[in-house]
C-alpha cells in the first residue's frame, strides 16, 4: 500500500454540504479498485465561498493503475473538482491531471524533497 495526500478544491453539487458527503469515502468506486480514502481536513474555498477545499489521505494497493485511482476519486466526489494539489505538484481536476499527480507521488521516495528528486 502506498499512502499519499491530495488537496481537492471542489464545487459541491449542493453548497453547504459537509465534507463527508462531498467525498464519499465509502463509495463502491473506491472499494472496487482497492483504494481507501479518509478525510484529513476541510475548509472553505477561496473566492465567492462556493467551493470547499478538502484534504484526503489516499491508500492505494500497489497493483492499481493511477488512472483507476483518479477515476475512483472523481466518481466518489459529489461535485466538480476544480484543482488538485499534492506535496509535489498541482493539476486541474480532470482524471488525467489527478492520475498524473498520483503517478508522480507513487514514483517518488517518501521523504525525498522535490528538489532532490529532480536531480536523480
């Protein structure tokens, strides 16, 4: 299992919904592909207050493709993912963008700073 943290900026379907209902951590899409998600924190988004910023911890089984992880996260979200940030990068909320971040995080050494990784 590989653990990673993603910060999602989400425009929920129903503004005012609490984080646990915006990201359905018990979603069948997540369990079906071997991904476990838990919510680490939630805060109001920037701008007009419609969005929510939800930080999730993601545990991924070693054999699961990053695009399946991204697709499951997207499917388990009750809203539009606008932006995603990991420890080492950012992307839009597309499945491809999220998969790229997940893939990048999975390939990196756990405690290697981004500058050191780019020198390898």
